C-alpha cells in the first residue's frame, strides 16, 4: 500500500505519465529500496538494521551504499 501511495504521489508530479519508464522491471529494486529505508528509519544502528533484515553488517553496509541510503544513518 505504501508503495502504491508513493507511486501515486510521484505520478502526479509527471502528470500520470510513466511512459518509457520500465516500471515493471524496476519493481524489485524499488521494493528493496523501500524495505531498506524502512529498516533505516526503524532501527537505532546499522547492526540492528542488519539483524532486522537477517544479513551480516558488511552486506548491510554494501546495500546502504548501493541504494544511496547511507546518509540516512547519522548516529553510526
């Protein structure tokens, strides 16, 4: 539901025209980005975030860099 709301809001900015954007193929990364952002907002540290996702801290750090969410952690 949250992703649907975000898509709706984003679509309004471009007058509901997602033409030539590979939305269907982009879904897995979009979903992973959303889960990663939720994890960052819900956890106090990178270690807690990694634990929440069931991955080790090195992989969590790689994901933060890959999805450009590392800057959202300001206490670690």
